[in-house]
């Protein structure tokens, strides 16, 4: 059976966690294929709220296998804490497998991450979460990283950890910065290794055996496509391939096995951290969207920047991901607005274009060209079918789908499971 992929199509925070939870009703395995604990997936079930950082969202469904793929960088201490917290809330963590090829994040990565960000000039800061993600990927590319397989051999892990820790401490000393307490950190890593070792597997074999067995598999992306290291608004991006293609390398799946690509997008646009954002609303309108939409980062709590829907950026994202089906989220946040604006093109130096520029400097100075649509000014939160939505809301959604070139299959009108409307057969 073909493998489906679910990705965010904007700058992240589109509501992927909830949609993965909804789709896993018919899924046997969820595979996370990139990123680290710099991303947070929020899922609300009944009166309970969960925030995941590394464990795939399929953990909330019984008998769904959860794979943390080789494309991730994993903080072993953070993963131990997350899994223990889930177990304390009654969830089965025996279904979680960690790829033996995933690279590990340690405290020295986080300290170096913070030091690097602090050294950047204003206007060049990335807005990193300072969780060591980029530095761990840098070590991976430099072939000096430590893989999760080492968690199963504590003696070798200690040697490798201490070697790298001392090298980083030399860098910190040269920068007159805080040194890492190697002994204290090793104690944490050693405990995490003992906890995680039984979960370390060759997940490439796990996933491909499931494919051959006809299992239904969903690959879960973190962040958003416009933060992709190659195709995003570089350098204001994350350090991994967040697009659908990353699922093949990040999980060890041959392209021939890929089926549908689900794209998740908000009915407006948000961005957290630094970087260009053509449709950003810096006035009271942006503040209102942030307040109604509870737009604060699940991982850091940072306020998200809010703006009108950007069809230029979203169309580009749908193109590079090959999006077949759209899941539109947070429609209810727009319920109180009398007028909605959609960016359909950019004006650059007097020229109109419907294509997204490939550099952040140009994107920073584009003038968005808008079309307006009337709002519906009534609640959509109680709708339980697509046809229960106000006509103006349906027309708005259908216009967005037309502009980005994909079909809407799901609409979300709130954070709960039952606030998910199926537009067409899934």
C-alpha cells in the first residue's frame, strides 16, 4: 500500500499534529522523518491537551507504531523526558522506535547554538529555538556526530561524548563563554541511554517491512515547507528538508512507494522567529489574529507573527511538495472579520509576478497584491459538516484551493477532534 506524507505548507505551526491524529484512525504506522525537538505538535483529546516534540502523533491511537526516523536529530534527555511524561499519562510508549541512524543532540550543541545566535548582528539573526538543532546537523554533515546506535553501547558512547564535549569546551573557552559541566551532562546522557536503548532499532527495516506487509503508513513532517533548508526562505530556515521529498531520505523509503501528499495550511498565515513575511499585519489586526488564534509557539511560547493568506508562497509550497489533498485549519479564527484579504501576486520594482522570489532579500521588499472577499461574521466552530459552513466561508476556502492548485479534503474549525470536517472521502 502506498505511503502517505503530511507536510506543513507555510512557515510551520499549521496544525499538523491535530491532522495527523485525525488521519491515524486508518493508519498502522506514523513515521517522523526530519527535525528535532524545536517543533511542537499540539493535540487536544476531550479535555486533555498534549504537546509532542519528538514522539510521532500516532501515539494517541492504540496499536499504531511510531517511528522516529534517521533524518532527525534527537536530544536523548528530552526524548526520555517526553516518553516518561506520556507513560505517566497512560499512553503506551512501547510502540515507539528510534532509528539507530538518527544523530544525537547534546548540551554542547545547545550552548553553541545560543552563542552563535547571540553573535549575529540585528537583522541577521535566524530566530533559532536554541535547542542545538543546526549544530547537530552541522556535526552530522562534518561526520563528527554521534548516532543513536551508540545509546546501546554506553562505554563507547561515553568515549565519544567526552571527546566531543572537550572540543566544544575549548571553543567556548576561546569565546570567553560558559563551559559545559561534562560530568553533570554525562550523568544525564547515561541515564537517557539506559532508558532509550530498548527503543533503538534499524527503523529503515521496520518501515520497509511494513510497506511489504501492506501496512498503512503516514510520514509526519515537522516545521513547514517554507523553512526547508533548500527550498525555504534561506537563511531564515531550519536545518533539514521539511518538504515531502525529505520523507524518502529521512525515513529510508524509495520514491516509488509514495502515494498521496497531504498539505496542511492555515486559513491565514503565521511565522515565528525572524525572516521575510510579505503579508504580515503589524497593526491591531495582527494582534487580534494572534489573540483569537492563540498563536504562541508550542515549543517556546514565543508569539507568532500573523498576516493574511499568502497564495503566492502557498502555491509554491504545494508545487514543490506535490500536494494532492489540502487540510485547511483555523478557519474559525476568521469568524469575526467583515473582510478578508488574499495575497494573489507580488509587485517587485514595478513588475507584477505570481512567482515566489528565491531569495529572502527580495522577498523582504515585495509589495503584496491583494484581492478582498467578504467575511461571514458568525461562528463556524459548531459546524460538523462542510455544508454547515456559511456560504461566504465555503467560497473563501474554495478560492484558496483554486489559487494554490490543490483540492480541499479536510477543514478544521477548532482544536478538538470533532471539529474536523471531511469535505471529500479520505
